[in-house]
C-alpha cells in the first residue's frame, strides 16, 4: 500500500484541517460540513493527477481543441454517515462517477471492545474500475477493511484510493499490514499518534458524524 500525506507540503488544506479540528468552529455544522467538502475536493484534485487519460477533440465555437479526458471508470464510495460530506466533495470534482455506499457501525460491549456490523452495501459493479473510498477518520482501520472486503464482492477494482483526512498511526499500520498490494493508495492529511481505550483518535476532532448531522442515540 502506498501512503500519501498531503500535509507534508503546506497548502490551503492545512487551514481546512485546522478548522474541522477547532472545537469553537465545530459549533457551526454547516461550516464543518463545507470544510469537509472542500477537503474532499482537494483530495479529488490530487487523485486526478494519478489517473489515466485519453486524447479527445472538442469542438469550440471557433474550431477544434485537442484535450486530455479522464479514461478511468470511477466509483466514489463512503461509509455512512460520517463520510458523506467528504464524499460530496470528491463527487463535486468527479461528477461523472458512479457511487457506492456502505452502512457500517461499531457495536460496543461493556468492556469497550467492539465489533463492526455492516447492514448493507449499495454499489455498481467494481470490476476493472477505479474505486475511491472515503471516510473522514481512520482509527483502527477495522471499518475500512471490512468495508473493502464487502465491496470486493462486487468485482475487483483496477485500483483503490482510500481517503482519510484524519488518521491514526495504528490505523495506517493496520491497513498496510492487510493491504500490501500496489493497487491500494492511502491518502491522508494528518497523522495522530494516540488512540483511547474506545479507539477514538487523539487529538482527532471528535465524532465527525455527530458534528455534521447532530448527535445520535
């Protein structure tokens, strides 16, 4: 698995990461969601540099222009619900892409251990396509690995791009262990070292789903 950390080079992305982490700015849900969208757009632009292109001629009002058009068949996928604003940001740039959604959640026991439950997956065929799987946070990596396993039931992608802006080092190591193949790329914007006993990232940013859409029971 290839790891790309966009925060290694300073850009406006740093400002958006600051704002989604800031507990005062987080009080504005619309701002939080919009910042995640903008982060998704930046990742989409960076991923676009890795795709395959094909020549295309476009007729303008004054003549014919020779251009390069994206050749890859893209599928943008997310794990509900925390990844939705990030998903929309990626889709803003890849508006021609197909979409996939996974309903997964942590089910905790009394000793703070948890299992990942997947209720369903809604996806087109992934055979030979380029899959972009987005989730706002990468803690242990368990949800993503189970989500990928579920998606692979629908075909083998040409390449899988995993986008997790806020990631823990443990989660990165776990993905690298289970996804050693060259056809996986993990994109991050911040790497945090600590996980709590409930597998929350510290300093992290809190619960991205709650911050985007409100608290749940």
